[in-house]
C-alpha cells in the first residue's frame, strides 16, 4: 500500500510538472508569434523566458518553442483564448487558455464547469465584472516596508498571500512596475496582464471547497494558463 501510494504521488507530481512545462512552452510560442523572437524587442517574450528559466524549463524545449512561434516548424500554432462562466455558488470565473486546438479546449473547459455545478457563458458574460490590470507577484525576505515600496514602484493596489505579495497597476505599466520592484530588491515570480474583480464575494468553508476543487482541475489542465475569480 505504501509503495503504491508513493508511486501514485510521484506520478501526480510528474503530471503537474508536465502541465506546467506545456503552459510555459506555449506562452513562449504565443509571445514570439505576436511580437517576434527577440526578447529585447518583445517584452512578453522576455517575461516568458525568465519565467520558464525560473522553473527550469530545458533549453532545448525553449528553443523549440521559439522555433514553433516563428513558424520555423510545420506544427500547429498556439493561440490564446478566453472563456468565461460561473462556478459553484455563483462565483464568476475567467479562464485564459493557450491551445493548439480550440475544439478540444472549449469542450474540456465546458465539461469542468458543468461537472462542478457551474456553467460556461458567452463572451462578455463575466468579463465586465473585472478590470484588466498589470499583475506582478513577488517575494522578499524583509518585507516590513512592503507598502512604502509598493507605492514607490508605482503599484495602485497590493495583496498579501501566504508567501508572496500581489502588486497591481494599470495594464500599460506592467514592465515599469516589474522593473521598479526588482530595483527595490523584490524577487519577481510572475508578471502578466490579468483580470481583477471589481467586487468580491465570500464563501463559507464548505462552499469554498467546491470552488477550490474546480480551480485545482483548471490548474491541472495543460491548456489553462491563468484563472481569475471574484471569490475572496
């Protein structure tokens, strides 16, 4: 029993790592396709490469992703698509996906919504409840001056998570916010355009488990890049 459990645990970890590597590779492809293969002229690619390397994505995988994004290989191109819907207990959800097959992805996302007492909506059904922002997630050993440093960096809002902080600013200020936080000694773990709920809802512990279970499945799907909700 113990050996079987360890084997299952290792398999689950491998699958999770595989899904992460797939997402990182696809983000590189999309970034290259949108603005070219040179990170010095392509901010999204620069961020994608830094994130990929921080997660130890192999160099040959990075090189293949750049080649695919540049159209140097005959393989299917990756595109970014956004799905909207409501999860259990009326939680609004935006799912950003990177996919090489829209038909497959929309079917899987719709199935996850339906299976967990939710429903996928039409385009625009949920996004109006959010605002598009720059999001930078960062950590720092000595964070006692976090608020002051956030203001200095140009953040308009911030949130404390368990082991990190989320800093928000205007969409066009993503690069500036990230660079300023780095200058303040922060370690940036994520920098992206994101969706921030205008108003949030609270759930009791029992209801929160339902939405958590759905979010875990989105996270495990290799097509899903990011998920945003109005659940506090």
